[in-house]
C-alpha cells in the first residue's frame, strides 16, 4: 500500500522545530551570552562554549524526541512520524544517524535535504533517512503488512517426498 505524500507537512514540521531551536538559541544567548557586547544581536554574544551548548541542545532535541516518540514537536503538530523502512519504530542508533546527518541535510537552508527528498521519488528520504534506513509517514499510517507465511505442506506431500 502506497503511503500518502507528507512533504508539505514535513516542511511545516521543520519550520515549527526550527522555531523551537531558535527560542533555545535566544534563551542561551540571553542567559549565557557575553555581557560585553551590549546592543549586539544575541548571536554576536556567543562564545565558543555557548555555541557548543546550543549545538548540543539542538542535537539532543531532535535525537531524544525522535528516539522516545518517533516525532519531534513539529512532527507531532503536523501529524507525521519517523519509522524504519520496515515500519518499526526507529531505535536510538537510527535517530542518532538521522540527527547527525541533519547538519548536512540542513546546508543552504535545507536545500540539500530538499533535493535529496525530491530525488528519492515516492520514498521522500533525506540523506539522514537513507543512512538510517528511516522514512517520514503520516502518524496515522498503518505499518506495512508482513509477508504472508507459507502454509505448511500436507502430511501426504511430506510422505511422498520422503519416499
């Protein structure tokens, strides 16, 4: 069964998540930023440790939420989720790889990720999805049906084979 295309919802979810990460950036800048740069934008007040903290918090946001719930807040709002290509819930290793490659997918305002999504046709996978063997589907999408198990052979057939 073909899954419905969730590209529009995926883009909207990414924008919601970006908003959440930006709030974290502003909070970190306001709390830990360098007070010697008054009147400068928050990003100009970040030292190396502040930047490392922000990167760590952003990484943790995506990795933890997708590992625990298979959704970020943005994905939950847009009713989509991450799953393994076999339909199972992604494990911590898969969501780690998705999150790690988000840095590459996010280059040029997510142009790299968008091009990958468009290039993969109906699978709609970004680089992180391809490496982690995951995909994004509607939260109400049913997992794919497992292949049918073959019926056991009749005893008569087994007896004929054994002769």
